[in-house]
C-alpha cells in the first residue's frame, strides 16, 4: 500500500469525521487510495486487505463497511436478498450487475430516464430509487 493511498484513505475518513484506526485506514486506502470509485463485497475487500498483509477479521470488514455507509462515505447496493455490494460513489446512479462473473459497475446515469414513479402510500416518502440492470452474454 502506497503512502499516497494511505493519505487519501485517511483524508476520506477525516472528511466524514470517522476516527482513523489502523484497520479503517487500511480498508479506506484500498477503497479510495487510487482516486477511483470501487464496488466491493465484504468478502472481496477482506481478501484484498489480507493480500496487503493486514490483520483484519471478516466481521471487522463487515462492521467497517456498515460504519462507512452510516457516515455517508459509501452506499450499499443490494443485488439480491443475499448479496450486497458497497460503492464509494455516493451520488444516485444506476448499476450494471454482470451475472456471468458477479460484479457490479456503474451504468451511465445520463442515459437513463425515469419518467414516472408510482404514488407512495400516505405518510411515506421516497428515500431513494435503486436501479440495478442485470446483464448476461447474448446466446
């Protein structure tokens, strides 16, 4: 892990007022250290941090990702009832889910138009609209 990645990760945490523990900084450096957005699962981030030689449990990775979401640093994207991805791009935007290999990427938001949403029940308001477009190879 580069010094620049650690610096970026530490700044990212600081912008949201998240205490920069050693484990949080290691995870943050992997997530934003190169300046690009990431879509990760807890398992893929756990594998990446282990490859860096860091001592972090899978439970810590899950808890840290949830804490990053609560701090507004990331958003959780649920693809199905059992699979969640965590996205460092917190702006509302659609996603492509590539069924063949199970990864998530951003879809071009400027090409998507939602012209009408259903009326919500009385006393409710729309918190967000999540769009996941599932892709597979043509047969």
